[in-house]
C-alpha cells in the first residue's frame, strides 16, 4: 500500500477533520482513509436511480418550491 502526504492544510480544516473522526469513533488517519476511499468509489447508477425514485414517490403530494426562488432569497439575505 502507498502513502500520501497532504501539505499546507489550514488548521481549521484539520480541527474539523479531527472532530469528524471523533464523532465516528476512529482516528484521524482512519477518517481520512474513509473520506478518500468514498470519494473515488464507483457510483452504482441503479442504486442511485432507485433512491431517486423512492424520494419522488415519498414527496409526490408535497408542493415543491422552485429552487431559483430559494437561491434568490438566500442571495438577497
């Protein structure tokens, strides 16, 4: 297995990563390994489409807000 060194990370980023690792009850190294592994994991298109269909089914009767309006409202704040 190879090793990777990441230089010049902001202290704030490192602290947030440590907090995330603590939340998941693992070391910082294990947390980083999980983050990197998940970032390059192939996407299961079938599972993605099934999840999207499930969300559409569960939210079919709900009124949806136009995302453009939400973005505009956020920017105006």
